[in-house]
């Protein structure tokens, strides 16, 4: 969709998957200081010990996860690297990996790169994306090795409840499965909600790979710094792959990440408050559109409305929306079978752009009346 919009003027970009804020100044200053002082060489494979210690403290305080910075933590080149090495390190040819659907597309492709089989576990928007024990049972097999999940979710903005996570954790323990938990949107939540980390639940310490980073919470997408926490056995496997994939993470970005974790945190509250304002604007606009069903997002900066009452093909609908009113969206079928008929619309663009874009969509829908 982005490629289709190249060269078009006066386009509203609802497909955006990153913050529109600049990286906070104190974080940039820390990186500049590191560069000026010559911190431009290799670091330890796992990342700077000081950064790993700060991450360990963050996980203990915020998530209830105990991760030894010496053995259980590795700083990666973004969370995307962690996804790939998890697939390559934990899946063998012929294995199966269950994916909560809708899903972030990289986990599906990474599973294929590992020559394993993706098995989609559909989550129903009408049931508030609750995890259904019967659906899990119907999808598991003797070949199942792991479960991919994103909490809060990209593309839906859904935050899984503690009960949902207990269901998933009990299922994983019963079938001896690894859970890959992408928590990159953890800090971007609304209405006082606090996500639960599945890796903190009893019995999940050694079977969970918890992944997070700095891209979304601190508007640091281009710095390419993330991390994973895992039990000793899993961590050892992933660390070896990390070494041969990237050797070590970016040195200057690590200094920036350290400042992000240990410096002032009001930047997060400022950004989330603005996302909340934009979210309300978008929800108000959607509520005025007839036959458009949507689940109000509790996290991230996406909403995933269902436009199938207007066009069964989300790709055709998105393409026509771009051509006729200049609005770029992400077709839901790219996020799994449960996304068919939906569009992922991001509110990580300015308030005025959102108002403009939603007015254009509303106008576009009048052709169906």
C-alpha cells in the first residue's frame, strides 16, 4: 500500500507502524556524548553489562520477571532480530508453531524460514479476542513446538487479560511448549490498564522468551535496539545465534537505550497521553460509520475495524480507498485469516491528519448508501 501511494499528493498515512514523535532529547544527548567520547567499538556479545542490569531491574519491577543479566538477557538489534533467531533456534524442519491470529506478519514468515509449519489459532473480535481453550486444543499436535503471541497486539491493539494468559500458560505447560511473548507495546496502554507478562506466571520461567525494546515506548525505531529474556537453556541457544547473526548490538544505540531506561520517564506519559487523545478522536469517528464493527483498542496505536459489510476483499477496499480519497491503510488479511475484511488503521500520526483521514473515509463510505 505504501508503494502504491508513492508519488501521490495529499495522502493520509494510516498504515504507519511507528511513533511520529522524535526520540526524546535526553536520549539523543546520551548518544551524542557516547559518540564524542569514542564509544564506537564492539561491545560484549550480550550487550553492555550496565544496560543488561538496567533491563533486569526493569523486568523485575515492571513485569515480575527475574532475569539474571549475566545469563538470561541479551540485547538485540531490535525485537525483529529476536523473532528471527527464536524461529531458527527453537524450531526444526517439520515442527509446528501456533500463532495467535491476527498476528504480526514477521512471526509467520520467520516460522517458514525455519522450515516449520505455521498453525493459525483464530481469535474472534466478536468475543473480544479471548483465548479459547477448545480452539487451542483443536490446533495442537505432537509436532507443536512453540506459540507466538504479541501483547499488546499488533494489529488489533488488544491487551490479553490475566485469565487469558493463565489459559495459555497452562496449555503450554501441559503440552511442553515454548511461548514467544512480544511485549514491545507494553508501555502504550490506556485507561490505567497494566498488561501481564506471561513469563512471570508460575512454571513459565524456563519456557518463555520475553521480548521487548525501545522502538515504540521511546520513539526509537531507527536506533534498532531490543532485548530478550529467557531461561538458561533457551537463552544459551538464542545467544549463540545472536552472535553469528550480528556479533553485538550497536554501541551508541545501547548508550541511548541505557539513558532511556534510567533517565526521566515523563516522555512516555506525554506520548501516551497524546495517543489517547488521538484514539478517542478515531473511536468517535468510527462510531459514526454505519456497519463498521470494531473492538476498542486497549493498547498500542492501532484499531482494526471490520469493513467487510462494504467489500469482502480488504485488499480491494484498501486499494480503492487510496485511489479515490487518498488514505493509505494496511489490509487486514496481511495479518492472518482472522484479519480478512479488516483494515489496520494507525493513530500514530497527528491529530489533524487523523481528523482529515477519518472524514475522507466517512465520505468514501457514502457511495454505498
